[in-house]
C-alpha cells in the first residue's frame, strides 16, 4: 500500500511540471496585458519571452519585467515580445501584483542578464516544476 501511495504521489507531482507547447498552440499575449516596450526602438533589438504550458500556476498570470519595469502579464502557453535599446538588459519574472487571488500571495523573483544586439532577438522561457517552482531560462528561438 505504501508503495502504491508513493508511486501515485510521484506521478501526480510529475504532472505539475511544465512543457514546451507546439508552435501552433502558442498564442501571443493580448494587447491589454502588454504594458511596456511595445514601440520600435531605432537601433534596438527584441526580447521574446515564452511561457510553457502545464498545470502548476496555470490559473495565474506571471509578471514579466524588463529592466525591472513591469512589461507584461503572461499566461500559460503565451509569448510576448519587447522592443528594447541595444545593450545590457535585465529580464525578470515575478508575482502578478494586479492579481487578487491566492496566486498573488506567494513569492517569486527571478532575473537574468541579457545582452541585446541591434536588430537581434534574445529568447527566454518561463518554466515551472514541482521542485523549484517557476524559473526563467535562456532559450533558442522556436521554429514556426
């Protein structure tokens, strides 16, 4: 009986990990949740953030920050692009403070340094799993 309970628990926890969605299922973040960095910057580049699909936190938005400024509220299976000046940038994720549910009661602050070259894009991926919660990782562009 103990073995069965342990296996069922492990199976359920594994189901909380996120996974990269197929390109046809990834949707852009709606305009009303894109809050900054949407205007083209002469000589600038782009930061692209993709949130995985999965059960952990799927009912919550995550705040995406660029240079520590709130740039978007992103849901599961969504992607957002941000127009930024070329150079060193800070990309981060955090709790969506506009949320008034239990999702906004936790703690979350992850940041990564990014160097954006003129005319180039830097890609990031928001993942979640049952051990470390949410994480922000550098990513390769996805093929369409």
